[in-house]
C-alpha cells in the first residue's frame, strides 16, 4: 500500500526533487514555510527558517521575491531549504547539480556535505554527476537500467577503473576521454559481462 505524501513526511523523510520544483508564484519565505506545513512549533519553525537562510544567504536577500523569478541555482537552494524545514531524518536529493554552473555545483555540494556532517542527517543523493556525488558520499550504488551493478564505499568507487572510464570519462592513464570514446566504452562495460 502506497503512503500519502503527508505520511511520508511524518516518517521524517523529505525530498528536494529533480527540476527544482518550487512554487513559482509564492515568495521565497512562503516556499520555505511550505516545508514546515506539518509542524506547529512556531519557535522551532522560526529557528529552522533562520538556519536555512544562514545556509543560503542569497535566499535571505530575496526573501520577498517570487520563487519563479530566482535563478536556477537560487531555486535549487530554495528546494533544499524547503526540504530542511520539515526537520527530516532522511533527505532525498534528486539531481541537485542538474543545469547548474560548475562553481555553483561545488557550492551546493559543500552545503550538502555540511548538512550531513553538522546536522547528522542521512542524505540519499541521486546524481548523474558521479565525480561530484562520490566526492561527498560515504557509500555509493551504481544503477544500470534500474539494477544495482556496483556498490561500495565512495572512495573505492572513485578509484574503480570502470567508474572512472564510464562515468567520469577518464582513461586508465587519467586523461580525459572524448565523447566518442565514452560511447564506445558503454558498449563494453565490464560489470555487466
């Protein structure tokens, strides 16, 4: 039996969805408040709002701005901040780097690392940017057509030759491979043999 969204949130699970699904006509503050819709502890909500705005100072600068007018990076910050407002035990992050400039990806990933370390929150990160994801993860799974084909500590996966060649586009010598080389490699993945 599938659980309702409300039941899932009550279990302590929140999500930052792929595609930065914010409420475009609502302000930054209203979007953040939506993350706390099941809570009734006014002081705790106010405290968590302050924490989210400290994590993402750009959101504080745009607190009264409509969510739909924010840049892509700011919208990504907003969905993560909104997910945090539920005070989850587990936060699901779906493609947080999608469509973001490399410098912003680095900033978002440092914030994610900080949330995990400082708040001791479990984070399940779904990401195609293997280099970024494995750079902050403790443990990783490689899925191929919905099937786990590799798993292990992130450090070991980063060093795995197959991962480097297929997902990071690096040859065994560490040089960058061309798109054509990576496409050729897709046809000869060793873990499916």
